[in-house]
C-alpha cells in the first residue's frame, strides 16, 4: 500500500534527527513530497519553524489558524488560491502542519495520511523533549553529586531506549530494556510490564518482567483487571498507585502476597489511552516511594508509551483508511469525514448526527465459539449496518465490537432514529456462526450537533458514546438519544468511581455484622458480614450507592476479597472466645463479577487459611438471579468452592422466578427467604402461604431456611410456627460494628 510506504519514509526522515528543529524541517519537506504539495508550513508557538515553497515571512499565521479552526478547505497564500490540508500537533508544544496544492483538493485519505505524519512528528518531538529535559535536569542538579549521578544514569538509560525506538528495534527488545533499566535504577528486585489484550481489554498479561519465580509467570496471563492488584488499579484509575506494605494491602495478589513487600505502578499509554502499566517492587521490606522514585518510574513509563504508540502508529497506517476485517471506514477516516461534514453543515446551516452501535453479547460469542467466529460475526454486523444506511451516510468500525454511522446535513436527532432502529432490528436476526444459529443484540446511541456547534466533533462522539452507554444501562437491545442530563450523571459517576478506586488503596471500607438467630431458642448461630464505605468527606455511603458501581467497574473484586479475608479473620477470633460452644458461621455476599474470576476458589481457600476459620463455618451467599441466569462456568466454580467444605446460600429467594430446577443442579445448602415475603407474613394470607411453601420446599430438599428482614414479634411468631429454622432482621439487631457485635455476643453468653 502506497500510504504505508510514504509513512515509512516519513518515519525514517524524522526519527533519526538529532534535535527538534532538524526533525521539524525534515517533516515539512517529507510531507510536501509525499502528498505532492506545492507549499508546506509548520507553525509552532505563533511562529513559523519550517516551511517549503514559501518564505517564512509570506506565511499568514493568523489566517492558517483561522482556516484550521473553521475547517476551511482553501486559502489564499502569497496572492494565489490554494486547496489546503491541515493537521494539529498537540505535544510537547501545540502547532499546526499545513499543506497547500494549486491543482486539486486533498482527499479524505490524504488528510488521514497527513495526520499520521503529524503523529509521528509528535512522537519524535516528545522523545527529544524528554531527553532534553533529563539533560537539563542533570545540569541543574550538578551541585548535588548523588542527584547528578542518578540523573546522569537515567539520562543514559533513556537515551539508549530512545535510540532503540528511533531505529525501529523489535518492540519486545525495547520493552525488556525498559523493564530491566527501571529495576536497576530504582534498586528493586522486581519489575514488570503488563499490557491489555487487544482482543479483550478487560484482561491484561505480563509481557516483560524480572524478579518473578518461574512457577508464577504462567499465571500472569489474561488476568482480569480487577484481579490484577496494584497493576490493575493503576490501569483502571489511570494514575500512579503506591503500596508501602504490600502483604497487608487489600489489593495484594495471593500468589505473590508473602514475597513482595512494597509495590509502585504507573500506567502506560497508547495514543493517550491507558493500555497497561509498569510496576516495580521490592522483596527486602516495606518502602516509602519518594518523589524522585516516582519521577523515575514515570519517565520509563513514558518511554514505554512512546514505543507502543510508535508501533501502533505504523500498524494503524497499514489500515489508515479502512478496517481490514470489515472493509468499513477506519476511526481516522471517520473522524476526517466528520470534520468535513461539520464544515459542509455550517455552510448549509444544518447539523450533524452520529449513531453508535455496540454489540451486547460479543464477548460471550468470542468466549464460547472462538475468535474466528467473533471475526465472522463482526463482518456480518458490518454488512447489516451498511444495508441500513442512506446514500451519503458513512459507516465505520471504531474498534472491537463498536460501530458508528455518520449522518451529514441532518436537521435534528429524529432523522437518525429510523437508521438506528433499522440497525437494531437487523441485529436481532440470527447469525450463522461456526454452523450454529447465534443471536446477539445491540445497544444504540444517537447524538446530534446543531449548526451553531461548529467545534463539536469530539463532543459529538462523547455524546453518542454516552447515549449508547445509557442504552446498555437501560437493559440493552434498545436505542437511546443523548440528553444533557446524561453528561452530568456520567461525570458524577466518574467522580464517585475515582473515589472508589482510592478507597480500596486507603482502606476506607468497614464491616458491619448482623446476627443470624435460631428462631425457637433465640441463640445467635451466625453472622452476615456487610460492607460499608466510610468516605472521608461524604461520610458513610450506603451499599446501594456504591455496590452497583463497584460491580460495573470490577472494583467489587478487590473489595470482595478484602471482605472475605476480614470476615474470616473476625469470625475465627470470636469463635476462639467461645470455647465449648457451637462456633458461629459467617456469611459473605458474592457477586456474579467475583464468580467470573478463575482464581476464586484459591482466593476463598487463602482467606480461610489466613483467617484460621474452618471451611464449614463460612457461608457464601449468591443471589437467585445469578443462578437462574448462570453461565456454564458458574456451576464448575461453585463445585470447586464446595469441595473446600464451604456452604452456599441463595439470597433473596423467591423474588419472581418460577423455575426451581437450579435447586437440583447447584450444590446449595441454605435458602434465605426474601424480605418482601416476610414483610406481609403476619397480615396477608397469600404471603404467609407462599412463605410456608418456601419453608416446606427447603425441608423437602434438606436445606436450611433463613428469613430475612424480621422486624416485629408477629412476623417472628408466624415464621416460628411455620417451622422456619433461622432468621435475621432489625427485631434482633441492626448491622453492628465489630465492637458492638462483640458486646452483643458477650451479653448473650
């Protein structure tokens, strides 16, 4: 492909230049030659730093910036009209690369190529900027011998890595060099680089490391981010994470908890998005990570980002214009056409609409039928979306299973609704994959930019994404149109999510314990552990305000692991004080997200061993809906947990499901009667009959029954007369702090 050859020549021309000015001049000359431009200009900091075909004093700087801002396609230069193409530079200094041609306008594909070239120039300038900053820092610290030596060593390492990047050394060689250099300079025994998998960004794998035992390395692949400890948290929160005492951290990975003593991780990026993290750790003992150590790790992480983005830019330009799998427009070409659509809409006093479509069950297809079937599905989806378009619309695959449609010259969002509905209907029809009929659905979002919103290209993409996300939240397989309140709600959610991630590291969670009582004797036989979040500014946050978010973001995994460990430890402590009496059980809730973690049985076993609690005294509670809508792997997980000796309970039993076949399939021991039945048990005959039926069902299947939410003596009497064995609720005690629970147990004794 000619575009790839042109980009490769551009890379060679720019990457080996010794400084910024040389790279800038090479970029201008090479871009003009590749795109047959008559003039080329690079403007940085309101000044012309390089030009070809014109003298610097002939370049109308203000007019160039205005043309770029207004997406103009032509401009008068030195008294003559030119068709122009322009691309912005963002880092390290904002700038603008503009080409002009007298004979014909630039195509969308040529503009994409120009943007690829400016991205390459950005990377080269960033690398040169980092090196120069380190050189300057070393000079400024010359009076401090230790600092000078450390800075000089850092400069030498980064210079060597930069030479590897510029010379297009194999990516693995570059990454290994960065990992080993970070460990050496920070004086640590462990360093690793984890990257998200391209086919599933929810999991990551270790791609480079030193200091890990050989038996641990095979288990460091395709780890779900919420289970990836400090590394996962750094990627999810896109921020540096430090743990000074790893063994006691709630986010420690069980396999390495006892070896590592202190860990620091910083995210690495590819084109601005967090795609992994660089982690260092020590086996020697707890360590405070000072500011210089943080700066050094960030410098190495920045070079990982440079290497990844450089490699990705080359790969992306191989398919700069069209997606290689589906043949639809690429993201780059789609954005270019959006900008053209905005310019045309402004002239016509019209607007622009965008439709985002995301498949609801793509991961299930990939996991169950394989990646080849997943690719086949994406091709089929692309064909159906294309068949739903009007003349002049553009469809694109943005990545993964996300598609977009551009509707130029639209007058309101309603114009996009019929297109979106056609797409939704087409996706409901079965696909034949690997010889099997397979059903998927889509979540579709619509956003519209009015004529006055001339600079809203990225904003329109964000709005469409939010509308699609809202469609998923509202049950999937539907169309949602963007509303301004969605943005406010999303931003509030982002703030809460950031607080939640920090809460895990800062140990802001507490446990409350609600007693489970034998209804006939009043004896406390067990406890349910309930998590609470003590926010430093907002106070106690109710579970309903953060548990759904924790499940959605995957943060329920580290939170749940901490709850499990803490509940086992505390229950074992209380039982140690009950010599000669029946030991208490402790019940812990578990979500579907936790049940999806492959290492969950090992996590449960480690919590029992670490807390000193016999497996028979732990009850894991699962919601009824989780079992009814289970995946094939769910039963295998539960059987492995049962093999430990742990008991399983169904929480919220009876809430609307008529099929009870899962009671025979799953190895459950306890059913917990939902509070909605208990509320009316003394007043509504139908509720009493249903509750009695559930109790009798439990007895017939040799299952224990626990009534939830008992609040008065009348409910207690009805349940006791109905032979319900156990119960909990405010009638006995509200969820209590550890100390209050200890006091209650002492009084009962």
